[in-house]
């Protein structure tokens, strides 16, 4: 049997008798021990096997409530299958298009079964109309328990993580049981988890790898106390996040930049210094995109009033192709920035450090990046140039990864696609460098803007635009135009509550142009101001640059006139 399933079963019989998961906040909180979740999972597994599921089957899951998702995904694993969390439709989704996309995904992963739970059980007629087979999770949890856990091997597929690619074709990262165990074990070891005292608090979506692997699979596998709500609850009232950390004594949480920026601003407006107690928070993981030091500073400054230690900020580097986590910054150090010369970085691909006290710090001739720590146990990283030659320390190139947690390949509409070369290396598409063994990320290779012989990183442009009053936090995107041509340019697309008034938009655009020009010494080709909620985003909340360029191409061209 795989180490992963062995550990799940052992946890249910041991620590899982006391530790568990709270769901249903803020209206109807319910706590179940991991042992109780396991018993429900055995019923799900029993129902699946009785219904004809065979070992190795791919099972898709469409549900939002963590109380249903936890026993469902564990039940699939106990029955020897693989889990695919389907992307969830929103109130604005065209259900016919969503159903057609879902059919394509199911065909790609070789599945003919969707496990359906609230609030998506109301989509049953839509699935039936499109010939999609489904079973209701509420019926499965009442089935007869599985008599004997199905044996799984390390190389069997456990998770098919759908990615948010730049094309219309779906793609899934294939995570084996061996990949999964290696990465979850390495994470708890590096984060120095105390399974008996740590409390994890999360609102991250389970159809994204950080929410699914980091904040459901990890606590369920090792028996860590978990408080889990949905993204809808967070977005409806972001302060529920610090409320739950206070109420349950949360020690560990995670989010992308935009959430830290939003909550930091909300906390700063709270009048009562005793409204929250964040003193037990030891890990506030920041990942899913390059670390935004402004967002972190906003969160740390606001949290200090509520006894939150600044060193709880925990920068990380991760990707679905490595199951989840690649590297963690050292514990209890907070955000550490590597400040480098802009010219050497952008022209020569070298990260030349600017020392403390140097008058250039704080000016536009330097760039700063977060130190993201050494690779986790079982993983190794190297930096290579365009020809695949390994580079030295502080030389910028593409990051490659190798190790136990690295996926063997993708599933695509055209069939399986290998991810590793003959030596086991995965090309990540991320540009960065190494400092004393620690990884530093500069940006995505495909997003780098080349102008005047310089490599401009979108994050520098986006941070400059976000610094302008009126631009929504985390909602600025630098769009690469005419890529690879002599006329390569960029536009800036932002969300703002000021959108809709021509004169106000014009004034805001001028401020954005000035801020960007000051930061990177290049002028945007165009600035587009959009109302809140317009930018296309990934499940983790990251703005999708390629999709933004496609979606707003006409607006960009018009604004440049």
C-alpha cells in the first residue's frame, strides 16, 4: 500500500481520534474528528466500489462545502482512485459553456463520473442534459462502509490538478501517491509542525493546489486541527479570516498577495485594539505568485496592533508540477528581501546585491525580491541559461526542478505529455537565481517584457501601478504586447472604483503612467481602467496576464490612440 494511504488510515486510528476539522463558520460551525471524517470516507469508498468503481479510476468532484469534500476525496483514495477537483461555475458563468468544458475535461482524464455536492447539486439537470454521469455525495455517505482499503502503489495517480493555462485547452498535472506523500511530509517537516498543538485556518479553494493539498490533505493526513471555510465566506467579509484565527488560536494560514493587502487595509480601519488576537500565528504563508512587499507590509503593520508577530510572514515558492511546495523561507525570519542593481539585472541577467546603507536603496535603480528558502527535502533546484547550461550563484536564468514530488507528466487533450527530461529535470518556466542555496523568483519567462535591450519584469510595473491611489490592491496587470518583435511594448490594465467617468479615468491613467515611468524608466503603450471584478483570474486569485491581453485587446488599442 502507498505510504500516503497508510498514513491516512493510521492517523484516523490514532491522533485523528482527538484532532479534527471545523466547518460551517460563521453561521453553523460543526466539528468532526479526523476519525469521524475517515468513517464517512469509508462509506463513500464503499458506495463507489459497490457502484462499479475499479482501482485506478479517475473521479471528478464538484462541491464547495469542505465538510463534504474531505470525506469524498479521502473516500476516492481509499477506493484506489484519483481525484480531480472541477473548476466551479459562478453566478456569472454560462452553464452551457461550462458543461461543454467539463465534458472535455472528463474526456481528457478518462472519467465518466462526477461526485456532486452542495451547492452544485442543483446542476444535476445540466449534467444530465450533457450526458455527464454523476452521483450525489449525500447518498454516498450513507452507503455501507468499504470492508478493506484498496491497495495503491506509489506510482498510481492520486490527484489530477487542473491548471489555468493560457490556452482554451484543459491540462491536468498528474500527481502520484508517491509525489503526494513526499511533498506533504516535506512540508510538515520544514514547517516544524506540532501535530498536537498547531491549528490551521484556511478559506482557500479546494480546486486550487494550495487549498487542496496544503490546507486539506496535509491536516487530514497527519491529524492537524483545521478550520476550513470557503472563498465565498472570505470574499463576503474578509475580516472573517482574522476572526477565525483569533477564535480558534490559529497558528498557520496562507493566502496570495491580494488577500493580505485587503485584510491589512481592513484591519487598519478597526478601532478596537482588542478586536482580534493574532498572537499565536507563527506561519502566514505567502505564495502562488511573486511576493508583493507592499501587501506584506500593509498586513504586518496592521496586525501588530493585534499582537501578530511580524516574523510569522512565511514566503514560499510552489507549483502544481511539484505537487505544491518547492521551497519555504526559514522559519521566524519574516520577509527578507534581496535588493539588487536594476541595470545589471535587466541588461546582463545578473543579480548584483546592493548592500545595507547604500544610498541607492529606495530609488528606481534597484529591484527587490523575496528570499524563498532552500528546496524542501527530496527536491533540488538549478538555474540554467537558454541553452540548458547550469549557471552560477546570482546569475539569472530558468529554474529547473528534480525530485520525488515532481510530476511525471500532464494529461492533455492530445494525450499524456512528459514533464521531465532524460535526467529527471522539470523546466518550470520561472526565471530566477540562487543566493546561498535559497531560491529567488524574478518572474515568468513568457511574461518578461523586452524593451531597449532590457528585461522588464511585470511585477515591478504592477507594483508601481498599484501604488497609485484609486487602484484596487492586487488588481494591476502589465500586459506584454507584440512579443518577440522589435516593437515589443506593454500596457497596464487596472481595476478601480473610479472607472466609468472619462475625466477621472484620464487623470488616474496619467498618474499610473508617471508612477510606472519613474519605477522602470519606460512608458506604458496604454493604460486601461476597469471596474471592480473585471480582470480574469486564476482560482488562487492571480490575475491572468495572457487572458487579460486577449480579453482587452480592443480597449488597449483604443486607449493608445
